[in-house]
C-alpha cells in the first residue's frame, strides 16, 4: 500500500530523501501545470515547481497536520506564480510555444497527434485569455479536480464564492473557444443562448442543483436547440480540461527539480557548523 501524504511528510521531517522523491513524483505534474497555466510560460512553470518543492524540502515542519498536503502545495505554488507575474508584467506570454504540450505516444496516429496537440494549444491559449481569477478556479476545479472546499482554502475565499466564480469562468471559457472556432459554431437558432441554462448546467455538475431543477433543465435542453448547443460545448470543454492532466513534467525539468530539492533537504538536515 502506498504511503499517505501525512506519512511521507513525517518521514521527510526526519530527513528521508526517498519520501521527498515520492512526493515530487506524486505532485510535480499538478504543480507544473498550475505554474504553466497561471504564468503562461514554460520557464516560469519550471521555476514555480522548483520553488514549491524547495519550500517542501526546507519547511516541512511548517505543514499543519490538520490540513491537506495538496492544499499547502498549491498555496505555495500560487504565491510563486503571483511573484513571477509581477516580475514578468508587460512581457508576452509563451503559450504558443509547443514545447511541453506534446504528449508522446507511439500508439497515436501521427496525424491525430497533430490535431490533438493543436486543440491542446488552443485550450491553453484560451485559458491564458481568461482573467487570473477565472483561470485559477478553472485550473483547480476542472483540470486538477480539487474539491470546492480545497479550492476555497487555496484561494482564500468562501466556498460559495468559488462556485459562483467557477460558473462564470466556464461560460467565459466557452465563449473564447467558440470565438476561436475550436468548437463547432452553434446552429442558427442557437445564437444568444441564455446564461441561466449554462449556469444551471454548471451547478448541476457541481451537485448544487436541486433534483426538480435538474429535471427541468434536462427537459428544456432536450427541446431547445440553442441551449443544447451551449451545453454540449460546455461538456466538450470540461472533458478537454480533464485530459490536460495526461501531460507529464518535461524530463529535464523533473530531474533538475529533484536534484535541487534533495540538495536543499540535505542542507536543511545538516547540523549547524560551529567554529572551534
């Protein structure tokens, strides 16, 4: 049975480098994606990952046992992203750079892989076009599949605010991708689909829509082409977001971060040097 996060943290506090390696393997892809999506730059994503894992290696004793380890990690990563965003303010984003967007699979048909990579590039670009508030809530809930409560703790807001922000962010992401022609255009009678139906669908996905309202929504979508088009588009987007979790951390980045984190742990655990 795999060790729990809390067991690994306890071992890490005692200087166990293998525990650090396990935590890195378990969480590096999520933290790298967080950095890439929020900073919109693969170099900054690598820096966010390294800064986060160095903090874990040096400050594991600051982790509160009553908290989720993933929440602590994302909080560290978010602060690193905010610092880098201030530093990079005014510089162009690098989402059009294909490096790191290709998920190699020898079984994948080359032509299909090109299409998949292009769709992924456009999704990343659309995420980059969102406001930071909308981008991070989509990232936490729809890509990383964090709970609403976890997202609220990471963002420092109430659960209700997370859900309200998420509903608006999903609609906005759909609008951007549709404008970018990533999604098929709606039928002529689908123009101007009501925001309330999309919000209701988002609430249903979150499990917040009462059963009677769910039934009314289902009946309405079955008979209304314009709302069905918008709901289908939203479902396609959410499925695409979930597939982003298939992307690994670039090997060179993972190796560099692992070496730096191990070195930081060794330095942290070394007894203080005393003269004489």
